[in-house]
């Protein structure tokens, strides 16, 4: 689920039997479309993939006064250090801005570098930032 610019969206991936008729599903949602809710249904082909254990996952939480450039500067620091963004969410309540990002560091990445870069961001942006390592996950 996400909210952006006054719009709200929900994206779902569901699995059903091979005998499901997508046209019948679309017909079932017609009443929502008459109320101004856009529904997009798309069949996704099965893709077999090998599960992978990911070890180098961190959650970075930025919070402070809202100002332009927070997402840009955090994303740039991550890209400059070859750190992959897995998920990024923001929330705003009044003047408080919160950015929650899950990232994957390269295999031989020095954890100390991440903490040093985060300290620089804290000073440059005037925000608080917490970093926590997440136990490995299977993707």
C-alpha cells in the first residue's frame, strides 16, 4: 500500500487455480470502478526462481524535521557506496518526517563504513538516523 500526492494504491500478487477466468474477476470489480476506483488486473506468468539467502540487510530509519533533499541524500549515499535499496517508505506527520529504508550491502562491505556515512548524513541534514542489522532473510 502506498500514498503519493493525495492518491492511494494497493498492489497485490495473488495465486489461484489455473481455471480462474480473469474476465470474471474484472467483472467482479466493476462496481468499484463505477465509484471512481481504478482496478487493474494483470496475469503474471509463473517464474521459477532459486531461493537465495540474503545476509547483509540493514534497516535505516531517518527522522526529523521535513525538508527537501532527505530522500535524495540518503539514496545518493547508498548508491555511492554500492548499497542496494530493497524497500523505502516515508511518512509525514506535521513537521515530522520519517524515512524507513531496508538495504542490502555488498558481500565484503565494511559495516563501519555504513555507520561513518550515516554520521555524515546526520550532520549534513540535521536529522536523527538509526541503523540496525536485520537477521538474514530468504528471497
